[in-house]
C-alpha cells in the first residue's frame, strides 16, 4: 500500500516552459549550406557523370535554409540531374546512395511533384518507386515529418 508523505515537491516544476508557444528551434549549432553550384552540376552532366552529379547535389543540398530562392535553385538543379538519367540507370544510381542520401533524394522527389510538367512527372514516379523499394515506408515518413525542407 502507498504511503502518504504529504510531499509537494512535484509542484515546483514550471510546466509553462514546456508550452508549444515558447518552443524555439535551435539553428545556431547547425551549418546551413547555400546549395549546389550550377556550374559544377552542369559539368557533371556534360561529362555524362550523372551519378556523381546526383551525389554532389545531395551532399550540398540547402537543408534548413530559409531562403526560398536558394531552395528553388537547388530543386531546379536536382530535377535537371534526375531527368538526365535514363530509366534503366535509375536503379543503379539509387543502389549507390546511403540512407541519408536517399531521404534527401526523396525530399527532392516530393518537391518535384509540387511543380509538375509533362516530362518530369513520369520520371519522378520512377525515381520514387526505386527509392521506395530500397528505403521502404520509413523514408516517406521521415521526409513528410522532417522540418528541414529542401
């Protein structure tokens, strides 16, 4: 049987500091990149090194950058690289990526779905299928719940 101690120490916790209204993100410790260089990406595409270009974009993606112009420029470059792949090359490219790179790629795929055109939609669906086959549902959930957008 529980013993009554008449203790009220638990009442000294300031619950107001845990309120959602007081929550602030810690961005001071994070390094925010400015995004990939267009010149570098175009160099990879002209040399027919699409996989290296894709890895370069994923490594230099502007995660957490609040500037929409930087994020849109990175999206344009990512779409340009993804659309330069032949459908038969996509599987091999996805196999060469690690889980973190696949999650970033999935973010670009979903951003690409937001700005469709007749050429990109079918190709993005193929990319989505290949990344989903390798990463599973977890990748989709991580992308949809992550606060750091590309």
